[in-house]
C-alpha cells in the first residue's frame, strides 16, 4: 500500500495551518528537503514535510505546542511539551505532528542543531517558483544536502529537478561550500 501524499492542495493547506501557528509565535523557520522540489512541480509524493526552527526556550516551545494542539494538530511522540522538548528536541531528535486523527501528512519539526542549520535559517528565502509565501532554505542548500548527505535515488532526482529549474541562477561555488559544511558537521564521524 502506497502511503505517500501526492495531492499538493492537501500539502499546502497542511503547511499553511502549521506555519500560521509558528509565525504566530514569531519563530524563524525554514522548510527544507523534498517539499522544495514538490512545490517546484516535481511529481512525487511525500509523507512528511521537514521544518527547521530556531533554537527556542522550553517556555516558547510549550506555547508553540499548545497553539498547534488548539489548531488541530497532535504530536505523534506524546502530549507532554516538557518531555517533548527535553527528551527529543534538546537531544537533536525531531518530533512529528499530524492533524488529529490522521496519519499523513506529517510535519517533522526539528530545532537548529549546528552552524549549518543556523546558516539555513539566516539565508532562508521565499522561493517564487513555489507559488507560496513560505520561507525555504536556499536552492543551493537543498541541492547540496540531497547530493552530499541524503543521496537516495529520490533525493538525487529532486536535486536534478532543482538544478534544471535553476540552471541559470544556481551558484556552484555556494553548493561546494555547503557540501564542505555538511562533511564537517554531519559526516564528521564517517
């Protein structure tokens, strides 16, 4: 059974509702990974949407969590915001939110964990090719992560799609710089 969501309207509504809560708390965020290619017209499904947020206090996370619950979301890992913050987010483990009673799509929420994530938040941008007002990590960052770290066939196809769409704008030097940071911060133990 294929559980992938391929209806862009469902994804957009889900992201809209989630980001409204994040924006309401004035938390910096960047959507990253597969959703960037999907919203740029790549025809593939996804179960999850990846969202990096700035490192926030437990108190602010508790407000965010309460706002998400009030907006019809629930966290798969549990209801206790203190435990979610201490046991997952502070341990650099993501947590996942879904609409109450639904399984997909899900928002994979993670705190910024290193200078690479901070750079993504500092350089976040609105991408006009998506038809949305969301903040995303840069095209170069998405390409670098997909080619240097993730490397699955799906990720490499996403990268190829973004390279094709942005062939005249993509900065290869920037991609190389980000790949070096990925090796430094994410692949340092390999």
